[in-house]
C-alpha cells in the first residue's frame, strides 16, 4: 500500500490532469490534505484519529472552513476506497454534523461604492496608466459581479470588445461557462481607452489586466488596490473583492430582476445558492420599514 504522502500527491495530480479541476480548487485541496497529513504525522487515519482531527478543526476553524476541510479529506478517502487502494474507509463509521450559522452576504453601502469610483476617476489624468487600470477593475467588479479570480483570468479570448458592447466569456467554478454582456456607453469607452493604452502588453501576455511589471494581475494586487482607494476616501469600512459580487446581486434583486437571471449572471449551478440574497433584501426591507414608516415617529403610552 502507498504511503499517505504518495497517495495525496497522486490524488492531486489526478484532480488536476484527469478531472481538470480549477487551480483554486486544486490549491484548496492541497492545503486541506497536507494539513490533515501533518496532523496525522503522515499516517493513514482510523476512526479514532479522524475524530481527533475533527475536534482539532472545530477548535481552530470556523464552521464553514471545517466543512470544507472535512469534505476535502472525505473526497480523498472515497477515491482511495473506489480505486481499491484502501480496504476500509473510516468515514463510513462516522456521523459528522456541523451546524453552520447562516451568514448573510455582506454588501458595500452605495455611498462607499460611489466614493471609491469617484476617487479613482479624480486621480486619473492622461498618462496615468495604472490609475486607468484601477478604474476598470473597480468598474468591472461593481458592474459584472465577477469573482476576483475570474476578473484576473480575463484574456484576449474572453474579453470581447465591440463598437457598442463588451462581452465577457467567464469560466467559473466547476468549469461552468457563462457570458456577461455590457452595453453601458461609459464602460465601453473606458474599456476602449484602457485597451488602446495597454495594447502592447495585452498582445504580449494575452491577459487583459496587468500589474506594474506588465504581468497578469493577481488577486492580492486587486485587494491592495481596493484598500488603497478606501484609505484615500478615509473609510474604515471593510471591503473585499467578493463583496462587490454580493452588492451586484442584491442591487439587481432590489431593482426587480428575476432571481433566475441573477443566478445565470453569477454562474450559480443551484438556485438555492442565489436565494441567500433574498434574505439580505428582506433584512434591508425590515430596516427601511423601521426607519421610514411614520409609525416610528409617533409616541403613545398606555
């Protein structure tokens, strides 16, 4: 029988080259499996050791992370059992139930979105190429609901800029493809200006969004860009790239768009994933009712 270390390496290779899983999924599997291997000291785990590992995860990670890490290990053990490399799968003897508190997606207040964009536009002048890039990044995050990894992956083949429209061909989670079409004139002009300015680098790399060295931009660089403009407007509000996606979805839902269209735009395989945004708007409606309804301004006593 192979060692745990050998089996993990073989499994990760299969996920990458045979199952063609995304780089982000492979990265998560790699982290989760090697953390598990470190805990077991590179030994195959029986039921007791698995129970110890679950206790360790519950003591050190949030419920969502515990679920993901256990799912990674469970999938690995299932594959070993399926291939015949493992005679007995200890997961069959475990009853695992982790209650995760329902966390509503955090959105960005519209005023902060406005101020971020305004700050970037105010900072731009002809020749300030990186500011132009920053504006396009912020605009695309807000206007498309792209995941930050999807934004970084935009290429000549997937960023289709026409005379009066921009089409984005997105390869999302699980290799699920979707198309996002933009017709807003200001965004079209912005994209044209950017592509003209960076034409040489785009042609050389094939990537659309580039860092200062002319290489494809990283997710971490985009996070730094957001933080830089937050600091510029003097806001202490915590904003992540993914919050733009949440803001995009809830804004469309509040505007009356059918949830199935939003599901398609976000690339969710299940409508239940998209329905979390209905809870956000319900919460906001409750807050607005309490704030705006005239009954809240009346005082009576018995």
